[in-house]
C-alpha cells in the first residue's frame, strides 16, 4: 500500500481514481476477496477490507513462525536466503525500530544458515546488521569453496605424479 499511495499522490488521483486503480491492480486471493463483497465505494473501504483479511495479527503470527523456522535449503544461494529473511522481517515486524531490525534480522539469518560452526565464525566478526552478516557469509563461503577446490586439485596432481599401473609393470620387468 505504501507504493500504491506514493503513486496515487504523484499522479494526483482523487478517491474514485484511487479506488479504480486499486481494484484493477489486485491479483489472486486479494482479487477473489472482492467477488464476495457488495459494492465498495471508497478506497478507504477497500483498504479496510484488505487490511482485515491480509493485515491481521494472525498474518503477523504466521510470518513470525515462518521467519523462526526458515532454514537454508541444500544448495540454496545466500542471496536468496537473505532476501527471504528481509521479506519475512518486514511482514513480521512492520515499522520496527532500526536497531531492533538490525539485531533480530541478523539473528534470524545466522540461525537460518543451518550450520552452527559457520554461523559462529560470522558471529566472531561481530556483524552490525544483516548486510554485514551477509557480506561476511559470502566472503567466508567463497574462501571455503576456494580451499576445497584447491585441495581437490592438489589431490589430482598427486594422483597424476603416481605412475600408471602399466608403467609400474614395465619398470618391474626392466628391473627398476
């Protein structure tokens, strides 16, 4: 609604125009909600209907549960995880103070990593907010992946240095 209100003010829409634009922009469950309603005469009425259905305390409780149980899926990119944490934070704590948002979102992100040792390494760096924690996680994960790749290449090089079985047999026959 914030985005819609900004657009309406910018375009100098009166209440009737706001109502028509709002009705035309609804999708899915929000659009279906109007099918079972009588006439909606003002944008304020429509906002109240939408708020009663989608902006209730039940929705906040549901989003809080989703936020608390959110865990990183196998192979899920960190940017996908952090964006979902941000979305759930906004839905769960609308209008919360910045300091609280920073602390709580960072805690949820670290828990959602689903790797206590990795989260502890990030926590040691004392991230100030979600963005800091995300940047640290990205760097650490990139370094961890580089080390794994390097170790894999070293093993391959060691294997290549070993003589193939056919060479070993020839050397044995030649008396080496």
